[in-house]
C-alpha cells in the first residue's frame, strides 16, 4: 500500500519552479551547435583570454564555460557570447557547454599563455537570473590582525581589512576586481561572473563573501565559488564551494584564505571544514564576521 500511495503523491506533486532547477536550459528540441571563434589556439602573452563564439539555439542563455575546470556562466545575445577572462599561466583548456531540451553540446579549444603564475583567483557565479550575488573580498592590512597579551592567539578585526567589491574595486594591496560586465552594463544582475585576481597577495587572512539581493519572485539562488591558489605552479590547488543564498541583504561567508607565503596557503570553508589549526589563524573568526553588514550574516554560517 505504501509504494502505491507514494506513487500517487509523486504524480500529484506540482512541477518544480524553473528557477529552482539550476541553470536554465534552452527551449530548442534539436541538439544545439556550439562554435568557438576564440581562443583560436597557439600561444599568447596576454593576461586576459578572450572567449567568443555562438550557439545555434538562440533560446540558450547562459552557456556554461569551463576554463581549466573553473566554472563561469556567460550570457548570450542573439546566440552569441563574448567576454575576456584572466588567463592561467601555461595551458588553458576552454570548454563551452550549451544545453536545451535535446541535450548538451560542447566545443573546446586550448590556448597556452606565457605569463607569470597567479597565486590567488576567486570566481563567483549564481544560478538565477535577475538577482545580485555580489562578491566581497576583505584583504589583510597591517592593522587587521593583532596579538593579544595573554598569548591565546591573534585576533581579527574585519573593519580594519581592505574591502573590495562592486562599489569599491580599487584593492589597497594591488588585487584586481572584475565587475560582472555582460551586455554593456557595468554590473548586470543574474549569473555573474564576478572575479578577483591577486598576482602578489601579501601574507595574511582573506575573507571571501557574497551579498545576496533578489528581485521579483526570486526567493533564493545557489552561489558557486571557484577558488584557485598558486595557479600555474606545482603547488596549484583548487576548491569549489556551492551554497544556497536565501536571505535578502545578508552576507554569506564563503571561504577564508590564509596566505602563508613561499607558495603556501590554507583554505577554511565554514560548516564544511574543521577549524584551522595553524598558529597564524585568528581565533575569533566566527565573532569577527558579525560586523560585516547591516543585513547581518546568513544564519547558515
């Protein structure tokens, strides 16, 4: 009786809202064709990598882009897409995926960049159109961490950190912040990506956060953080973090990065990782983030 009842309930269940199903798919019923016109392969000395092409099904928006496994979402306009991204030192494998009702098509190209390695790269995308999932980077400064007299460990003051985000893209320490620029606007809502690259990050603790502002009937989204450390070196490491964002105006801490120097760094993701043990980590991370914004910190922190 129970299996029959379960089957009835499943058949009567309302269909999921399309915005709750991740990246939207195109409406075409014929497998799309993806064409990449850039990169064209070969070698380059440019720090920025142009990705350009077209998709036959013009209802597909966005396409999913992977560069060496890092996930981006690219808006399409009349079936075309175009944007520059920070290149990785050495091999750059570019894959564009377009999905409609008939399935997923792919196109791939490889470019080699003769540029210095990038020690810190942050990429933030979201899976919902019409929302702002703003990337916020807090950089270490001379006054952001202090030692306490009782010897219990360093203490972090977020208010003393350098704050880089959409309204203040100038990094005090030399990082580069890229706004979500697709379709002509300096900062469109929707999928992103927001990017932050630091080619010479000073030692210390960095905070990576997302501030969520939905619009219309958008209740929540899924944010995807791709974090790359010491890209293009033998010590390269990558971390993907996917978290739901649901509270309007709230800030969600996605990850902490502790740059230790000499090609070493540690990543701490709240609610996923055990508390960091290195002596240079501040002991008050949980308390420090409470002062981030007037909207407060997402309760899932």
